[in-house]
C-alpha cells in the first residue's frame, strides 16, 4: 500500500539556520502531497501542498517540490525562527472513496534563539 | 467562519469503559473524517462520514463506530476501551471528494487516556 517516510527527529537548529526535512513516499500513480504542522497542544494545520509532479508548494517561507523521479517532497526553509518550533508531518492523499491522508511519523523541529 | 471544534479536550477513562467524542465541522464542510494519533506517531485514518453514512474505514475494529448528524457534526464512539486506545483523536472536515477544494481542516483534538 501507499506509505510516507520522514526523517527522524528531533531536528535542533539555531535561529536563522537553513532547514531541510526529508520526506519520501511510495504510491501508485501521482498522489497529492502535503506538509502539515502541529504546534504544541494543537491540532494539525496545513502548511503547503502540491498536486502534481514538479509543483512547488510554498507558505510562510517554507517550500517543497514534488519530485516524481525521486518520489520525494522535502520541506525547506531558508531561515528558521523560534516560532517555527513544532512537529512537521508529510502526508499523501490516498485514492479511493475517502481520499484519506496517509501520514509520516512526524519530525520534531526545535529552534533555539 | 468557524473552524473545526472538538470536545472534550481531555478525558480519562478506565479499561472496558465506553467513550464518545464530538466534532463540529467547519462551516460549509459536509464530510467528516476521524484520525487516531498515538504518542510520537502520525495520525491514522479511522473512518469518514458523508451524508450521514460511513464512507470508508481504516484498519480499526468494529468497537470504533461513528455517527454524522444532519448539521454535519459527528461523533466517534469507542467501546470496551483498551490501554492502546490512549491517543489524540483528531476530527477533520472537508468538502466531498470530487470537489476541487478537498483539503482537510483539522480540529485541535481530544486527548484520551485509558488507565
């Protein structure tokens, strides 16, 4: 079945450092891909998405490019802030009647001042 | 517009008990999905409701059941609670699958602890 694999955390960075969180997927066809963020004590918020190969999703300085050749959707940000500290989840939209999301296990990002 | 609201936010139960979690969907959304997020894991799909009927189900036993009401709100019921049911339960609402705007909006979740 379809699946998502994320790099394990925690990822600890200093403020203004460059961020990369790796995400690869296994799927039949070309599913839509998503990054969700979960701040402490909160639910999931959609960060960005891409619906087809070579699409680049971007939001709040984060971006990710849908790479079908490498089946990847890595999350990047050029300069992280303390407020970016959260858990980041990569997900794909599964096919079928529900269009359910399949999530990776999440990557904890801790940004230090 | 209001987002997705869930209640209660936290609750503690003992093994064998039953629990009901509630969800109000975002205005305009008529599809509700439930996910279970165990500690340190990504959310896992439990089931989805559309037009008051179960529209699809993940790998969860029948003691996990749900309802959707005419106003699109939903309940998740879990019978015969087990220790492994301890998790954050997330509700997400959306437009139907065939809508071009099918993006899930999540609530803050209900954290269930089973002792």
